[in-house]
C-alpha cells in the first residue's frame, strides 16, 4: 500500500515549475542572442555597403580626374609639338618679354665685309663679291671644326693671320658647305658659307658672333629660350638635356 504525502507532491510541483522557468529563461536568452547576432550581421552588412559605395565614389572621382589630366597632358603635348615645329622661340625683350618667333636675320648681324644669319642649327654667312667675274676656283674656303678661313682672290675675310678665324662654337664639318649665288639681272654675286652647328642653340644661347674679334650682337635681348619638346624627336630631348646642363653649370658657377 503506497502512501503519498502531500508534502512530496508540493515538492514535485515546485521542481517542475523551476525547470519550466529555467527553460523559458534559456529560450529568451537564445532568442536575444539570435537577435543580437542578426543585428550585428545587419550592421556589418550596412557598413560594408557604405564602404563599397564610398570606394566606388572615390574610384569614379579618380577616373574623372585621370581623364581630365590625360586630356590636359594631351593638349600640352600638342602645344609643345607646335612650338617644336615652329622653332627658334624666345621671350624677346624688344617685345616686352612676349613669346615670339625669332627670324634668322634678327638673330644675325651685318659687318663691313659680310652679313650673317642664324637658326637653331645653322649659321649662314653672306659675302658680297666685288666682281661678277669672280669664279669659284678663286675662292679659298676652309671649314674646320673650330675655325673658318675665307679668302676671295686677294681679299681676306677670315684667317689665322688676321686672328679672326676661330669660330664662336664647334661646327659639323661634313654638313657645312659653301657656294656662289649669282644675280644675272643685277650682275652681282654672293658667296654663302653655311655652317652646321655641332650643338643646337636657342634665343639667348645663340651665337653672339661668327668668329673671334668680329662684331658681336646682343643675344640677351632674345630672352630665355621657349622650348617646345616633341618627346619623339631625339634632337628636342637632346636640346632639353643640354639646357638643363647649362642651367646646372651656371648655378654651380654662381
């Protein structure tokens, strides 16, 4: 015969109630943890989207700037190529420091015996002949790297004896020439000596005279060179290098 005590039943009920409460608490805790995890993941996803949007904006801005810079660079290269093609540019002091093209005549001069002109690459010396009857064989012209001797019949223009045959700078002998030009109408002849510069020059870096002890021109009035650089032209790049070296040398000397 089993005897059930009322106290035992009460204890069992209390235990069941405790278990039920604990289970509910755990369930709520799990739900809260799940909600917190979902919120955390949602926040992370939101931050990731914002970061991606910001990066995309920056990339678009960078691409826009790159396109603008590329276009500016392209236009700059075009302008520089035009300047390089035009050549012999300077900031002329005679024109208020404005950029202008320097003519060969403007970069040369006139003496009692000859006139001369120059470009970036050549010196042209024009010697009027006294007689229309002068022949080429009566002209003795000797062009060397550092000197120029010129004698027409008995008239000496440049010679070592008169101490006026040393050139302003070296020339390329193989590319230098001379010839006699005739004007049949005026019955005049001109002997033209063309000297190929060994080093290209511009503006105030031009030759200031043909030979030592000869009249000089003021090249400073041509102002500093304006260089249009064509990156595909080796001569332009060489000139730029020469100018940098000249600037460096001048700075060190100062």
